[in-house]
C-alpha cells in the first residue's frame, strides 16, 4: 500500500473518498458538505462511532463514490478514533467487494496534530486491510487490497512523518499476526528462530543470536528443557539485541513465551482445547516483532528480546505430573500439571535475561492462563508488576495505541499456594490462576529488579468479530504497538 498526499479532498480522483463525520456536526466542515448531505436523510447517518454510509456519485467530489465514516462526538474524538474508523472501513469488506484500488481520506476537519493523524491513518488502513490468506490455493480466495491511499488536507510534511512511523508499527504488527496465524507445521521452534534471524538481517543494527539445545543444556535451563523433552524438535532460545541508546544505559528486556504448539503434555488438553494452540507462541511473536519495529524506527533506547521456543508434546521422554525440574536459577519445581508449561520456559528465560543483560526493567508476555480470559475477556490484557512506575508506563503505552490493559494485584498471601512439600515450589497454585501464575514468575525475579508480566491469552487469540484495529477472527498482533510505545517513552 502506497500513501500519497493532496491539498483538497474534493479534487482527488479516487475510487472512493472516506469522509469522517463527527456526531451532531454533520458535513459542515467541508465545502462540499451540503451537496453530499442532500443525498441522504439525516436519520440514515448521524456520525455515531462505528457507523458507515455509502453515497452514490456526486458532482461535489471527483471520487467515484463517497463513504461517510462516523467518529462519534467531537469532544471525545481525536486521531485515535479516526484511525479506528478507517480500520473499520478497510475491515468491512468494501475494498474487497468493490475492488477499490485508490482510496482517499478527507482530513480537512480532522482534529489533532498532523503527525498523529498520519500515524493513525497509516495504522488504520494497513491493519484494517490485513487478512491472512497466504495458504489459499486459489486466487479468488485472496483478499483484494487497495494499492494507494491519499491523505487529503493537512500539512503533507507532517503527515508523512506520522505515516512513516505508522507504516513500521503496522508492518511489524502484521508480521506478528502472520506468525501467530500460521499453523504449527509451518511455525515451529526452528522456523520461528529463522524468522527472527531473517528479520534481524533486514534491520541494520539489530542483532540476533540463537542458542541451540547443547548451549541451553550448558546454561542448566532445566525447566525449559523439561517442557521440550516431549518434542522431536529441539528447543531454541532466540535473543535479539538493539543498541540505540548510550552504551552505559541498561536495556529494557522483553521476554516472550514461544510455545509453538501446546498439547498439554501428559495432562492432555481436550481436542477442542488444542485447536487454537498454534497461537500459544503469541508472546514470543510479539517480542520478536517489537524488537524489529524498535530497530526499524531507530529508537534511542537499548532493548533486548528473549524468546524460549519449544513445543509441549508427549513421548516416552516427556516430563510427567509429579516430576521435579531444576531451573537455571537453581530453584526446584514440582510439576503439578504439565499444561502449566509456559511459566516453566519463561522462568529460565527471565533468569537468563537478568544474568546476561542486567536490564533496568523486564516485561514478559505470554498467552499464559485461561483464567485471564475468564477474568478480563478477550479484549483486555492482564498486567501485574512489582513496580508502580513500570505499571503506569505500560498502562499509558496501551492507552496511547488504543489497546486495553488492566492491572491485577500480586498479594503475598496467594504466593503461599505455590509451596511444595518436596521441592522449592510447584508450578500450579490454584485460583486465582492468573495471579498465582504471575507470582510463580516473580519468584525468579531478583531483588530490586523492576518487572512486569502481561497475560495476553484472550487479546492475542481474539476470536470476536473484529475490534478496533484488530482483524476479524484472527490473531491481533498485540502487544507489539504497546511495547514499541513503552520502549520509546518509559
């Protein structure tokens, strides 16, 4: 998709012109507004958020058709709401059904700074236009995509700056969606590692190192290797490094769960429960792609991405319920349930991150618990942290990009539920499962280390009919954009 710029939206000869309309304001902000308003009854379209109306050809504009898109009340609407409305249009199927190649967006009445408007227009168009169709064998099954989007109105130079940023964040969010949408026979620990290597080669200054099983064994990552024991594909530890800040600056470390397929192990999942488990590496995909975006944007920050990649399968060597594993930290873990495997691979990765890089803050993310979906549904990420400043920074980052997050507590009295009678701890702690999972991870955080945990089980694998900039019935790519925002502003 190419972005172009024009001074006046009425003069753009496009297949379609999107006209954003504020609720209660009508088309008054546009010189051609009265002519378009005469083509429909007011009750047909009032500018409410999420609504659209197609108008037939009018001499008022040069475009072949006009789509009115509602932004809601003007005092509650800005660049973000504009981006969401644009995403809604591209996601609606209008581009595909009408085979639109050139879409123009009228920005004369848009509220906000032109850089922000440009960014949200780019993210809205690109993420709304996303569709995972690479596995269809027939061309007619593939979605038609617009080739050109013209932003009409505003200062072209400022809009271009915002578009350049939005193109990167949208591109790497789309990469994350692709990784999570790919079936597990195509994305496994080895191919996920190769994607990270290839991505790093395409981003000057971004380094990628892959630790293979012999190296992981030398590090004594017994928890990570215990989960991997049932798989024929060896474990891979993916390490990405971006050095955009001062050499003396401690890095931000992102750690993502890279569970490429989860059968549940000997505590096997029911058949229906396995269907979405190709997506259990969503935290790892987000970590990889966030580092790619940070490097592509050349952010002035030092950042690390670490992804323990494996499968959780069953064979004669697979770990059992009741087994005791020794983690890289030296702490021993009694296995109460082999389906609580994500925390086992993360705990060793957290230890590695602290010993190897001494980060100023660690943020881990994982499709970790079904309890997160029960508590917060499939649109809200669960956030837990040992530091208020870190938590506040993450909350601001999510809000800035239009994604939802909610902080949950980490009370000491639930931590006791993880105690074991034969080892330092067990890997399950009962209800509330999202909180006890985070408390398990906190046991591997060194004293004084700032840390936050994001449980993205619902938002990563969102199965609702589209939401905001997220694609319909598909991987969402969260939390790539919040992680980039956090790295830039924390």
